[in-house]
C-alpha cells in the first residue's frame, strides 16, 4: 500500500543524510513543495516513520552505488551495496544505445566486470572516470524488500539509462539483490 511521505520527517532526516548530491534535488523538492500558504497535512495517511526511514535508506543505497563507481570502482563500497549473491544486468534497450549484454552473478563478478570493462578507473590513459547523475527516484518498500527505479545521466558523453533495482534487508542493512540497467541512448561518447 502506498502512503504519502511526511515532509516534516523527510526534512528532519535530510539534515544528517549522507547522500550523493544528485539525489538531493529530487528529495529536496518534496521538502520545498511546502510553499507559504500550503498545508503540511498529506492527502493520504502519513507513512509510519519506519517506512520513511526505509525509503531514505534504500535511496542512500543507490547513492553509495554511484559513489562506488565514480570513485574508480571502490570494491569495499560495492560490498556494502550488493548482496554476495546479487545479479547485475547491463543491457541495451535499443539500437541507438551502446551495446551492453551482461548478466553478472555475485559480487566478485560484478566488481571485476565494472572495474575491467565498464568504468575506466584512474590510471588508464585516455579515459575519464565516469560520473553518475541519478534522477526521478521511486522507492517502494514492502517489508524487507524494496523496488527502486532511477534515471541515469552519465558523463563523459551523453549516456542515459534506466535502473530497476530490487533491494533486500539483511542483518547488515539494505543490499541490492538484483540490478538492471538498460541503456537508452548514447551520443558523442568521447574521452577527454
């Protein structure tokens, strides 16, 4: 069941949230939506604080994923993002996209492929470390399982993709159990 987000709860939680800047406009827009003269009362029942906290935790999970990639593929951070038996799919959605057709099983396979093939870590001549800018986040939490969707805007070049993610609550916190990125377009993909 969907319930509205409590702006007051979000605002208080944002003060100490360790998240990537690319998510702040999307989350912050909910906080800023309360212009003078508007009501703080949601149209639907408020979410329990635990649901709001879970949503923020899974949103932060995607921020950590982006930071791990944009930091030259940080293996330790990826281990805090993926479950050990996670599946990651990186696929092309159309003919205009860069060609991707990878299905990876397990943290080691995901890390190795990202490090060696996809992300151009520092020290490789002629390549730039990528930057992942995430937008349009949707996080739906159902007990110990969460479904997330994001739009990816990547640099260098003009890479756009859509993430569909399933996260599970573990004894160590939320972890991605299945990640699918569909590349939607790419143009002028050049290295500086």
